[in-house]
């Protein structure tokens, strides 16, 4: 390895305090241009209410999406599911031992353009209530149950439109 490249790598590593807690944004963006990201998507379903979605509005995408997150270095997939549930839903969830689906998502842009998405079927306690606080509809993070697939489902998650078809039996395996 050239000494210039080695110095660059050392400089990058010094900026990363603990990769298990995530990467600084600029380094994350760089890494996402080099390798696929592995993420979990949480399909939180309630028979009477529908599927729980969160509103997202950032430089990459705008619309409703299944709560989800990218697996951190040396973090188990199940720990990432728990962290996403706490952060995005404000509650713990029960989930399957394995994913209901594994999907590869390749987008045309360079940054955040390739994902391996693991869809997990999840449930919340019957007493769960949405915790939107002062958030208004269309504020990032706003939660809402959807009985029908919204037209504004984010494009990369278009693969999940079928979740509203009513054929839940295909997602019943691997239940705790």
C-alpha cells in the first residue's frame, strides 16, 4: 500500500470514534459509495389498524416508509431491530427470528445507492399508542397506521406495496 493511501486511511480511522455507534455522516456517505449497506425494515402490523409507517423528508427521499435502519459494525441484526423500534417507534417490538423477505435495492445515484434490505414482521403491544408528540403530519418521524398502501410510499420501498394485499400467510413462518 502506498504511504499516501495509508496516511489517508489512518486519517479516516481517527475520525471514527466507535463504528458500532455509527459513522460520521461524511464517512458514511463515502462508504455507501463503495459497498452495499445492510438494513432492516420493520413491518409493524396491527390487524385492525394496518401497517405502521413513518414520514421521511430529507435530501435523499420524501414520503411514507417502513421504519428501518442500517446495521452498524459488529451489531447484531436483532439489536438493530430493537434500536430502530426504540428510536423510530418509541416502543419495543416482537419480531420474527429471521426475515420475512430479503431484497436487493439498487438505486441510480452514487451515494446510498445499493442496499440489502431485510424485512422483519413485527408487532407492538395491544396497549401501544402512537407517540407523535408535537409532530404534525408530514413532519419527519410522524407515525401513522395505514390500512391501504399510501401513494406517497417512498420509491425504494415500492417492493413492499404487496404487504397491503391481505395475503399475510406468506409472512407467518419463523414467528416467535
